[in-house]
């Protein structure tokens, strides 16, 4: 993937892990294949949307530095993690 451009990288489907941080009361969305690329939000949707923006910034900087863009992994457990986090929050009466 060393030769991937920014636009090609943005189009790749990277798995996102979404967890709820009980201490901070925030959702954390993290791209597992992009080290340090994460975002937080009051809702799982907000964290996901912010993570998409962080992904673009991460990829832009990686390209500018001439570093390789890693390929997306095939981690299918991420959807389950996101679903469990949102269901836990629903049970607590919080917003998604």
C-alpha cells in the first residue's frame, strides 16, 4: 500500500472499534489499523463521525510525510463492539 494516494486511502473501509468510557461518559471510536487515529463523542454516532474526520487528517498527514498507508484489516468484531456499546447505553437510559 506504499503507493496509495490520499483519495484512495479515504475510500478504504477500515474497521472502527467503538467503546463507551464509563469514567468520562464518552464514546471512543478508534481505527484499529491507523495508530493513534481516534475520536470521542457524546453519542456513538458522534464519535464515529468525528473518527471519520480524524481518519482523513491521519491519511493526509501520512501521505504528506511519504509514509505507507496500511491496508484495512478484516476485523469483523468491531461492529459487535459498537452494537454492544450502544445497547449498554440504551439500558442506562442515555442517548446514542
